[in-house]
């Protein structure tokens, strides 16, 4: 009776990586070695592979394990999407991560807003904005966070402002003048000293932030005026 073989033949690690590059999806699942997964993800990005079901399952698993590759995988999924349908699905998935209690400490608004703003503002893909109701809710959250943290004893942090600033860039790109009242409120609260940057240091930070809010207001006023004029012409 032939003895069952118990041991695999030795191979070099580079050979293993080469095989992983040939079958990146399978080896990303099969191997828990970080360097192998990084190589697989790199290959997937280079080849432009995008399988939404696999990507979402993969990202969910990485978040469940709090794996430090979770953000790389999420970024790949968001930026690899090409069609409007795929972009909408990817952004909705990314936003849905906020609803999962086990993920609350594993993805923050700073990272999420950076990924989503980067995706939407790339190559004028802001066109899908009207088809993303959850994104409107997220923008409201980012602006409210600035207001809520800014009214505390210490004021809001730079990261809070970065999130709000990305929200403003999305609003401007989408010409969403419905956000005018919220922008007006943030300007007024800054001017009254109700909200402020952390420690107000450097001292010009508050003035810079007010200037950015006022620039947003001017743009949205113009967008609103243009919309009204176009409506009258029809």
C-alpha cells in the first residue's frame, strides 16, 4: 500500500508570490500572510478587476477581523468602480459601514469622507450625487459634527474641519444650494464665537475657515440664482 504523502514540496517564497499574482482572488482568501495579501491586492488593482460581491464580502471580513488592510481594500473598491451603477453601489456600501455597530471604531469620518470625496470629485463623477440619498445624510452629519464639537470647551479639531471642508467641496461640485441654510448657520456661529477651532491656534485658523464657508455661500447663492433664472426661461 502506497504511503500517503504528508508534506508539500518546498518552494521559494517568491514562487509563492508569483502564484498568488496569477490567482490573486483565491490567494487573498487562502493566505493570511500580510505580504501575500498586499501583493494580491496590488495585482487586483493593476488588472482593474472589480467583482462587487467578492469585494464587499472581503471588506466585511477584514472589518470583522479589524485587519489593517481593510481601508486599502475599501479604497480599491471605491476607486475601481467605473460605471455609474458600480460607483453608486460602492459608495452606498462604504456609507453603510457606519450603520454596523461592530465597525464604529474601525472606520472614522475622516477616512470615509476622504475616500468618498476623492471618488466623487474624480473626473466629474459628481453626476451620481442625486442618486445617493445616504450621502446627503452623511454630509449633514459632517457639518453637524463641526457644530457640535466646535461648541465645546476646546473647539473642533483639524480633522473635524477637514471632514467639513470635504463636505463643502462635494456640495459645491453638486451645486446643492439646499445646503445654504446650514452653511449660513456655520458662518454665524463662527462669527459669534459659539464655535471655534481647537485652541484657536494658529489665531488665523478661524478666519480662514470662515472665508472658506463664505466662498461656499457665494457659490451656492449663484447656483440658486442660476437655477431660478433657468426655471423662468422654461
